C-alpha cells in the first residue's frame, strides 16, 4: 500500500464491502481518494466505512446501497450517482458470489453467479459510463479469477437452466468478466471514451467468498476454514486491483494477477490470458447479448 501514488481528488466506487473490496477501499482512502463502498447490506457497509475511518481518521468514505442481483437496484444506484456527482474516476467491479450448491436466481431471473458477478457489473458500468467519461483519467477494473481458465461461454445456456454445476457456472461468470474488460477497452478506444479498462484476479485469497457461497460446512468452506494457511491474506489479494487502479505502469486492456505458485499468491504482474478470453468475435457477441439481457446500452 505504501507504493500507491497519491489519490487525492479522485473518486472511486468499489462493489463489495468485505474482503478484497474493503482492502482496496482502505488503501485508496489512505492514499487520499474518496471511496464509496457499494453493497446490499447496509449494516456491513457502514461497519466497513467505520473501520476505514478508524484507520484513516480523515478518510472520505461512504456507503451506498446496491444489489447487483437486481437491475432495478443498479438503475437506481446509477441515477443517484449521476444526479449527485459531476464525474467518477475509478470503478472497481469486485463483488461476487461463488458456487452456491443449488441453482439460484436473481430478481430478474438470471442464474445468480452470472447475474451478480457479470451482468450486474455490466449494467453498473453502463449506468456510470457518462460519469467516467467526465474524468481525465478514468479506469474500470473488472475482477476475474484463475477459475476463468477453465471457463466457457455457453451461449445456448448462459443461465445454466439445463444443467447447473456450481463451479462451471462460476467459471463462466468470471471468464465473462475478463472478456468484458477486454471488449470495454476495445470499445473505449474505438469510440474515444478515454477510459482504461483493466482486468485483475486475486489468486487465492483469504476472504469469505467460499463459505458465503458454497456454505461454511461445504468442502470448499471447510478448506477455507481449516486450511487457511493456503490462502494469502485479503490485503495481498487486493494488490493486483490496487496496481491496476493506481499504477502509472498499468495499461488498458491488460490483465494482472499474483506472480507466484501458478498465480495463486504474490505480487502483481501480467497474468496469463486464457485463449478463450482473447476471442474478439465471442466477446463482441457476449457484449451484445449482455446489453440485451441487462437492458442497457453503453453510449456514454
């Protein structure tokens, strides 16, 4: 965190109020940025803001209600922000759910992981695009996962309606996040939006993502509970996000993750891009389908 350049005068929105999102918000607030934590649980969000203020007494930090599993909530959030603020410098699409054991649906009928991890963030980015375009140096950071390596985009069954396998659905959602980040960079360059779109993954980090999704007593939850030493601390897992968000060396259209043990831990470097994530035609198809499903257009 000591390497983060001064962020005073910049405003950041971070989805997710715990784990990686909290650590990113704490670091950015410590560097002088105004941070807005966005999540669906007000008590947890306000507790996170209070924690940040305990560490950084002069922090400019706040909480806003946002349920990524509800397009109505995303639309309302975007409207509030557009009415209240002249610009946005940094959007960190971080929040996620992971491997619920049974197929669940969002408020709009999407499979929960695809709808929350991916479509909710697509809709959010489209809603905030006008504010991002007002920044002289806007960045959008989309959080993928090493699980994207095994992901495929099943255009015939994006919502896992025919067969739900928790990890397959999660991997698809995280591959979609990665493809979206690359496509957003291509669209920004083509349209002159002036936005850097960067993808990251945290390796394997010590957060509550696994027990919250799969369950505390699931195999994954038990591994997180009793084999905690295999997971790097959340603050370490947030470093690729912070590098992408703040470093002068970070580049639009790039993908960053940890540097050691198959990208599971360490410090930020360029991450290996799965071949399927680099398929521009599939990314353009996914973009169009995502806009249709989310009912948004990225027009700035």
